[in-house]
């Protein structure tokens, strides 16, 4: 039995987003950041696949008869760079918030208030 | 001068970014403990003010050019649209640029009164924020819109926590996480649109979307709904508006006043994408979001004013009024006719200035009330009751729409435009009711703070606000009053802007050139260098 590439991608992205959303809804800021990162990865793969899935087709004009769409790849590069920077920022902000409020909770609640 | 005329459209983006870089290179005064008279801080102030003033002149020049009806498309590096980066200045964009500068100049002047010394790199971040705002208003491409969104957001994340404190960091973390989640949705919406249309250029999209039918149209409409969630989040549309009051009330006054224009980026994007691309003449996708947008906009207005009535602090009250005013603007947008859009543009310009002035005023009042600060409880009398009370009365009257102030003119235009619409009664009841409740909310706040004073408390050491802070606030209020005095020419401009906004053919001609008139622009990519449009499956997506 062979699984089509489209099915693999669709379920894979769906699974990662589901995990990301679950983590995003947790109470600790570190876990929330992990969730955001996972969603970011899934979105990047999603953008990539929106140029359709091709095999043996480089994004270079004239290299072969069939070429893949280079634009989503350019878009995904931009999205990766922006996602990387914002993730770095949110981690720093979470650390600072943790330092100031003395708790890793997203609402700054004391540690005892949150069952682990 | 010819060179300047050619490159004028890109200057609103280049000027703040260049200024920001110079400000970064100039360095920082080193944080809280520095005295206000630090040499680097003085130079940063001069440079930032000069840059914002030049920005005001540039945007005024662009409004002047756009008022003549010319639609300027600037192709960066002469790469032809839809492949390169297109900057488009029409009346709407120019108006938003001018509005941004009009808010930024007094707010920056106010910030030089001391707030800019309470943290690091305030001026550089302020310029980056302006770069993002201006870029979002001039770009003609959906992906560049995303990029400029991120630029203005990352600047706003840092400005939001400017001045620091545990409360700002806590709310700031919420704000950042929510915005990052919204950005992910933005990317999904954008790539869905690209998958079905093969383009992200707004002019090209406006030509492509009407041609999409059948199951593909459903995908494109799903993308439109996703984008509505994203833009609605920025604009604080009903179910997504609860983050705004907490965030804006926590930010320091000049930052909150600058953020008054940031919600309008969301409104602007809804206008461009859902008002035009998915608006009238969009074939199977025409009026995609209309059935939900109008009720949600009305609900946003009502929620905003109820929040304002329930607010315990003046800053939170003003933040809720921001939500109410956005709701009114979105009502105008959701009516989908040129008269209503003109009213919406006029009201948006006025309400942004009024809200910004109210944020500054709230802090001026709070600073003179001793320990009570901006909480709405009886406290020591303010040092300048006549001046601040008078200004609050003026802005309150404008915010609630009392004649002859511009809030009244905007709402009157909106009410006139909604006649004969099926939702006319709902629009009239909501707009008038919200105006009335706004007045009650502000009157309650004003009477507690200025009349219901306690003389038993020890006199605070509060002296009057410095002339600079008062002057900056006065400048904003003067701008709103000027909108009333020059209502006729401004109304002519917004009416022309609304008509131009709806004319997707003229927009496409200006951006895409002669190809804009051809039936086929960009098509979804097939993987073949020279394959005809129909023979997509020959190579086979695999």
C-alpha cells in the first residue's frame, strides 16, 4: 500500500498544528512558546506545499523540462526568518516576565496556584 | 525635483527606516538612571522630530498628488508587477499616511517630555513602528503587507513594554503570543490565496478572484475568512477585541496614543482585501464576509461602549472607546457602498486623532490626582481643572458625536449613507445609542475627576503639566477641530477616495500597466516553462 505524498503532508501538517494548539493553550509560558514554534513549522511547510508537490523538479529555469514554483520557497524563507526572530523575542520576553513576576505562568500567577 | 517626484511614494517607508538605523548607530543614553539632559538623548529627540516632521511634509505632498486623482504605482527596482515589489499610492493610502504622521508628530513631541528617557531606544523603535505603519499603508502586495505587519508588530512589542514593570511584561507576553498566532493564520490565508490564484499582488488578485468558480471559490473564500480573523484581530473586531483594552491601558500614554493608529492598519487591510478584492464584482466570491461583518461591527461598537461604561480607570475607558470607534468604522465598511465608505474614512481619521488625544489627556489628568492616578474615584482636585476639564469636554463631545465637531459630521454621513439599507434600523440605533452612551461614560469620568473632589485629603504636590505636554495634546485636539472647519474639502476627498477604492480596473491599470486590461494575468503555476494554461496535469503535480 502506498501513501500519496499529499496525504502524508496533509496529515503531518494537521498533526503538528494540533500538537501546537494543545501546547499553546497550556498555562506555562515556555510551553506556549514551544506551541508557537510548532505552529510556525507547520505553517512553513504549508506555504511550501501551496506551490504544489513536485518531485525531480528544481526551481531553476531551464535546468529541466519541469520546474517547481520558486515563489512559495522564497515566501517560506521570509516566513522562517521572521518566525525565528519573533520566537527569539518572545522567549526573551517570557524570561523577563518570569524574572519580574517570579512565576513562569502566562498570567503571572504564583507557582502554587497552578497544579503541575 | 524630478527625481524627488519619481521616488516620492517610497520615501514614507525609507525615511523612518533610515532614521531608525541612524538612531541605533547613535546609541542610547543608557536607561533609566540617565538625566533628561543627556547629550545623546537630545540629539535623538532632534533627529526623530525632524524625521517625523519631514514625514508629515512628504505625506502631505502625497495627499496633494493623490487628490488630483492620480494613482501612483512605484515598482521597486523596476521589476514589473506582479513579480516585483509594488508600492501603490491612491487617495486612501495617502490619507492613511497623512493620518499616521498627524498622530505621530504630537505623540513624539509629547514623548520627548520625559517618557522617552524611561527605557532604551525609544526613538529608534518609534521610527521602526512608523516604517511598518507606512509600509502597510502603501504596499500593493499581500505578502509585503505581512512583512510590514511584522515590522510594525515587533516594534510595537518593545514599545508596549516601554517603561517596564511586571504588569506591562505580563500583558506584553499575552499581546506577543496572540499576535504570533494571528501571524500564523495570516500566512495560511495568504498561501491558500496564492495556491488558487497564483499571485499575491492586490491588483492582480482583484482581477483573478472574480474568475474563480466552483470548488476553488470555496478555498479562496476560506482564505478570505482566515484573513478576516487576522485583520479583525488587529482591528479588535468583536470576538477578538478583548486583548485591546488590557494592552492599551497598560502601555504608557504616548505609546497607547500611537497604537490608536495601529488598530486602523487592521481596518485598512479589511478594506483593501474584503472591501475591494472580495467586494462587489468579485464573481462567485462577491461580498464574501458581508453577512457576518456588519453584525460583528455593530456588536463591536456596543461592546466597546459597554466596556467604557464599566471601566474603573480613565485609560481603560479610552481603550474601550477605541474598540467602539473601530466598530463604527467597520459598520461603514460593511455597508459596502461608496457614500458609507466615504463616511467611514472621515470618521476613522477623526476618531484616530480623538482617541490619541484622549490617551495623552488621560495621563495628564492622572498625573495631577495624587495617589488615585487614573482610577475613577473621588480624589484630590487636579491642579489645572479649567484647562484639562475643557480639553476633556471638547474631546468627549467629538468622540460621542456632538455637533459641530467632526465626530458628528462623520456619524451624520454614515447615517445618511445607511438609508435604504436592510440593516438601516440596526445601524441607526447602534450608532446613535453608542454615541449617547459614550457621552455618558465620559461625563461620568469627567464629573468624578473634576467635580467630585475630596478636600479632606492632603494637597498633592502636583503642579501643572509642562507646556510641552499640554502643547502636544492641544496640537492633536486642534487637528480634530480643523477637521470640522475644513469638513467640506475633506469630505470631497474621502468621497473621491471611496470611489477610487472601489474601482478595481483603474487600480489594476495603474499597477499592472497595459497587461492589467488583458483578461489573463498570472495563472496558477503549472510547472511547465511554456505549457498552455489548460495543460497543467501533463507534468503532473506529484
